[in-house]
C-alpha cells in the first residue's frame, strides 16, 4: 500500500467515536423516522476471507453504518483465502483452512502455491472468529438495527474446504483443491452440519450460500458426478450445481430460513422462492423475478468497491475496474422494472472484496463514501441531485475525521481518463476495418468500427469502449490475437499511425509482446514498417500506452497485428489513428 501517506495512523479513540456516533445516530433517527425507507435491504458486504479483519474493525463499521441506516451487514466468511468461522464439528477448517502462507494476494493466489499452514505456525497469515465472538458481534449489530447475514460459499470458492477435508473432492481429483463434489452424500452431510452451527449463531432470517463461479472442471472427470448426472437425467454435469443449491435451499427452508445465492443460481431456471443477489448483470434481476425469487441488487457496474474510485495511477493497487462515487450515486436499483417487478426488489448492497485490501485503513478508504451513496439510495430509492448529495457528504468529513474513518476525499478526485473525455472525429467514413481474427464477443466495444470511431476508452477495460482480443492456444496457426487490416479505399500518403493499448494484469490484459504494422498498395504484398513489444509485467498498476509509427509512405492497406504474451491473455485497444497531428507518444504519464 503505497498511497496512504495522507492517512493518519493514530490509535482509535473508541470512547470518543462511540459517543459522537450515538449522538448523531439519534439525530439521524429522529429525522428519518418521519419517512420510511424505500428499500428494506440496505446492505454492505465485507469479504473477510481474502483478508481477515478483527471484530473491533467490524464494530467500528457497524457503528458508522448504523448512523447511515444501513441495516444488513453481509459477512463473506468462507472462501479460498481462508475459512473464518469456528465450526465445532469440523475443527480443521479453522486449525488449517484459516491460515495461509502469505498475506499478499499476488504472492499466495496468483503467483504462489496456495498452501495452508497450521494455526500457530510462525509464518501463518489469517485468523477466524470463535462462535462466541460472532454471537457477541451479532448482538452488537442487532442493538444498532443491523442484521448480520453470514455467507458460506458452496460448491465453488471452496479450496480451503477441500484442502482440509479432501474427502469432499471429486473422484480422481487427487491433486488440485477445487469445488466440492456435488454427487457425494458426504458433501451434503458436511454442508448441513456446517449450516446447522451457522444457524445457531446467526438469528438472521437469510443465510447466503454463495453459489458463484464454481469452475466445475473436476466434476467433468469425476465418475461419481457423471453417474449422478445420468441418474438425475441431466444433460451435463454442470447441472449438478442447481441440484446442490436446491437441496441446500430445502434444508434451510426446513429450518425456517431463506436462502440467498449469487445470480449464477439462476442457471437453474426452475429455482424459485429464493433471494438472488444480482452481481454480474443487472438484467438478471428480471429473470430472477420471473422465476418467483426476490432480488438484492449489487451489480459490479455500481456496487463493487474493490474497483478503483479514481484514476488508477493515483490509487492503491486494486483489482481493476472503475467505479466512482458519482457512478454509485447514479444507481437506480429498480430502473426499467414494472411496478409489479419492483415489489420483488428488496434493496441494494455495496460489496467490498478484499483480495488487494490488507489493512483496516484501506478497507475504509474503499468503502467510504461510496457505501454512503448506497445507504442514501436505500432510503430514498435514488439520488435525484448527485451534486447536492456530494456536497452533503463533504460537509460530513469533520464528523468522519472525529470517528477516524479513513475515507476517500472527494475533493481530491481527478476523474476519468482525459482521452475518454475528448472524442476525436470518426474515421469510419474513409476507412474500412477487416478483422482476420475476431474481437471478443465479451469486449466488442462498438463493433467493427470501434477502433476508428474516435471514441477512446476510460480507466476501465469494461467500460464498453475498449475492444478485447484473446490470445489463442494455437499459437502456430494463430500467432496474433489482434489481426486486422485497415482499407483506406485508395492509395494515400501516410505519415503517422497511432495505436492505443491498455494493460491491466489483474484481468490478464497485457501490452502486446509483439506488435507489427505492415503496409501494402494492392492488399497482397505487405511490407513491415514497424515492430515493437513490451515485456510481460504482471502485478503492475494499469497502464495506458500510445505507440506511434512516424514516416512517409504510400499505401492503401495497413495491417496491424498484436500478440498477447500467453494463451488466454488479452490485448485491448480503444483506437487507431491514421495521419494524426504529431504529439507525445509512449506510456501515458499516468
Ligand atoms: C462475485 O463477485 N463472485 C459474487
Ligand atoms: Zn464429483
């Protein structure tokens, strides 16, 4: 964490904070009593698995969130990064599964061997909450109007489970830790026993069971999964995910609880009577509702607080993405839904995933003030005057200072990538683009003319203005993932060719390892005029580069080819300019 020099590092004055927060809480409550909140679910999620945070930290957040009438604290308690809740029947989950070899996510997960250690080992990083600690935390939150909702991940994001209880892996999966086997009765015994203890700690009506991003790779090779899928009449072992979720839903219902699952649960188009936490695509809400489920909106587009909130070059290393305070404040959870559909929307939630967030100060910096916009939307339905709301947040800074909340200072915000604010003239009328390798359907930008339309991307590769090309595994037949020809219509003098690339190694996007420009008058005989490459540099902050050929040539066809360093890695570009005025070239000064 290199950008925290401006954050004070003084011990927390618990008593002063608590007294101040209570007096302002009382005032806030008085004011709000007259108006009932639009949404009953005004949530905040904290991922405690990727990095462990103390109950003192959680109490501090509960105090502050309660002031803003957040009423649900969703704790992501289990994931590969570490199992954080004591389960008496399965002690290895916390004796081993809560402790890993590295705190640093790059070193442990991305570049490391993902090993766990024993509690007490001198090199062990991690921690967990005892059941008594969690009961006390639940009571503390309850007194402040906040329900703590626990999440126990299944069947994916469970490497710490299969590492400590390997009998829950698929048949034939001796090596890799992975998803739990959905075809083994032992998995259901385990999950039900765990949930039984969870239910006894958390009185919450809702229990979140995860259900997202199961890779399901090991199910394909597992004879037990193949047999089970056949028995159940499924076309594919992937459908076992829905089977597992339905069984767990039945178990929770019998216990008087309601299941929440991430929106992957909708792959089972018969799932009903659950609450779906929508994260991938706000449009999933409609499907959830059609199937008879309730919905909590927490889409990445507005509710992910691990994304940068300002220009990445000024921010701590993060997972990528770009989600400003104003963008969060612009979120309208029920936009486009009918009155009938709206009645299924319980509310919204901000999510703090913590892969790259190691300290309490950093966590608060990512949470606030964005979570305060979530709170306001939860109360009012939407924020009609964002500029006014922003000023009201800034006016609260002295109060946040008094509570020693380490917030992001909106007064210092730099804003979007300058190029994305100054669009150039489109070249599409004069130039035709022929793709020899297609751009990704996930990242098409505006399609065939995206690279010549004068539109530059912003800080985020997912903003719909960057076009993505994925490197093939067939590097002999398809050495370049980006391979296209610009047809100028007739032979013309060319002086400059400018190309923009982006690197975001957290999303496997790299600068081209090899980029070439060739020209031709007839479209058959090409002559290379430019070659450049950048070394593969993982773990760097996002980079934006501008590469330029300068010369004087005559040509009608310009072929541009770029290779990502490794199969599965990406090259992203937002624009190619021909015969632009000369200007600065190279890595952008951010
Ligand atoms: C998620 O972000 N995988 C829910
Ligand atoms: Zn299996």
